[in-house]
């Protein structure tokens, strides 16, 4: 296993601008903490307006050259980056565990998943297509091409420090766009290491910048106000997404927004209950529950509710909580104290409203920011936990009788990112999938994320799609050339 101290000593902590690690213009830094202990892991350069505009200057200077770089060359750089990330799996996994808290096996899985976006979009880089056809009137010819949008600002979250970056960086670079990444304040180290890896894979200076910052608006606002920036892509809360959409409107920027979720997990009375419990464990407990696709509301047919609840409770009660880097840990700490306190507040509110605690329900004494894996049932509709994203290891169970009641409950939210259905009836699966207002639906499976599939939501869960063949289109403009 990689030694933590040696790894941290080797990780760059400067801003990545124009192919080099540099100090912030004002010399400022901020601390990155280990959520398992609260200790400071490193101090990282703290970007501000001057740094953001310097990075944009660098991106703009090389945008035309990168856009006209042969697609095969862009493809080969991304492929080399995929190989390099896979070679550094243990380093990247441990680093994510140290700064974000997830269990080490989960981090290794994220490296594989995150790296795959580099490989997938290395293949898509050479498949950007247009069309050439005769006008129906016969009066001319229609040439349609796809061109890079231009410099992109990518704002990434803390819960998947690598994959949420590569899911944006991969298609942007494949399309011929330069990219400025503002990683989450809690987890900047993984993205800084990725920048170093990308440079080693042959990515030219200026094409990628990484701007850690303790004050996100100090970086994002001057960039969004600069007409040279042409796109913003964001993964995070709906509240922040709305702010970025509003700010992006000033210069009519292209936007991709992957925002909040409130995923229903519906178990019908004809479901394979053991399979549904397996799926619920994946959908609820993946990443310690800190995932936008996490099952937020487990909506279970009344006739099988107790059987499902008993089996799920036994599984969740058996999970081992501890530092993510420790052997045998299933659930690590929450990312910070604020997140842990929010989970506690949601659980306390649900219990006060009448929910029953089947296991867990409490903060675990520190050091670190831990919360017991928890199952609540008989959760009333008035509880905040039904409306708000939990983002923690808490399963909230409600019940239904009629199919339409399940559909209505699933859709009773302003969000529409992911949903899950368990049933043996194919007609029902198709029928309910059509009725649920969600960008993604998992049928008899608890994990829907797939590099080759479009990832995105409807309603207040976002705009656009990431991944799949659709993902690269978010970074391309359509140009029509009319010939006589």
C-alpha cells in the first residue's frame, strides 16, 4: 500500500496555470483536512481573480491551436492520460480517501470509473461528425460541421474528486476546448495530481488549468463576466447551479448543469426482495450515501415492506464504520462537520415527526465526522428527509399500496435525476419508467452510472448530459455553411 505521508509529500499544492504549478497572486493558501481525523493534510494555493484571469489568458492563447490539433492527436493524449491514471490507481485512490473520506475500495472503483471517461472520449474525439447534403429545393448544398465551443469553466464537486473532473475534462479536450477547472475546496488535491498526470501524458501547456479556491465566487465571477469564456459546466447543488445559470446569461454561455437529486427507489410487491435489498445497498450506501444518484426515498409496497426493511436493516447494521484507509471499513466519515450536522438534523427532524429508527441514528464521537449507518421507516410525508437530499448513510423508508401511488410519490419532488424500480413484471417496468419524471431510471439495478450512457436529469436536477455519445456534443457548436 502507498504510504500516506510519502504520498502527501509528493502531491503538488500550487495552482496549475500555463503548464506549471504556481503560487496564488496574493500568496494565500487554505487548508485541506482529513475528514477521518480533522487534521490538516496540506495547504493549497488559494486562487483569486488575478489567478483566474491569468489562467483564462493562457487558455485563450492556445484555444485556436488546440482546436485545430488533429483529432487523432487529441485522442492519443487522452488515451495516454487514461493509461497513466490507471498506473497511478493506488496513489489516486489513497489521496481521494484521505481528502474526501470514502472507503479505499470505493476510491479504487472511482479511479477505474473516472479514468474510463478519458478512454471513452479519446475514442469519441475521432468520431465528431457533420453532414453534407443537397437542399430539398435543389437550389444549393448544405454543409453542417461541429466546432469547439471555446474556453470552458468546469466547477466540480467534492464527492467524486476524480470522476466528476474527467467526465468534464475528457469531452472538452476531445472536442478541442481548453478547460479551467475549479475543484471543490474540500478535495483539490486529486485534481492537482490529475493535472500533473495529464501534462505527463503530453497535454500542451495552457490547455488545462486547475484553480483551487476557498472562495469560489472569487474565481467563477470574473471568469463568467469575461466574454472570452464560452461555456460553464457544473456539478453540485441546485442552489449554486441557479446562481451560475443566472451569471452565465450575461454573456449567453453554453451551460451543462448536473444538480441536486432526490432519487426514489421503488420496490413493487412482485419484486425479488433479496435482489432489491442488494440494489438498495448499492443505490443508498455507495460512496457512503454521498452521491447525487443515491436512493433518497425508499418507496416499498406495503405487503413486502417489513420483509424488505428487516433485511435491509440487517445489512446496514453490519457495516463497519471507520477511517476510509483502514482495512475492513465499509463506510468512512462524511466530508466535513457541516455535512455531518446536516445529516443529523434531517434524521432528528424525521424522528420528531414520527419516523422509527431501525438501526443507527446518531453521530459517532470524534475525532472525525462520522454518522452511524441508519435505517428509518414509517417516515411521514411531512419530514424534511423526504424533500431534501440526504447525502449521507441514511435510508428513509415509506410505503404504498397501488402502483399509481408509487408513481405519484416518486414524482412528488422538484428533482428528477435518477430513479430505481424493482419488479419482475416487464410491462410494469416499462410503464412505470415512462411515467417517472427522471433523466435516468434503473430497472432491477442499483447503479445506473455508465461511461457509455448519457448522465443527466430533468426538472431542477439540471441541463444537458454527460458521458455517452451525447457528452461531447455539450462542447461543440453546430455550424451551417450554405453552398450555391
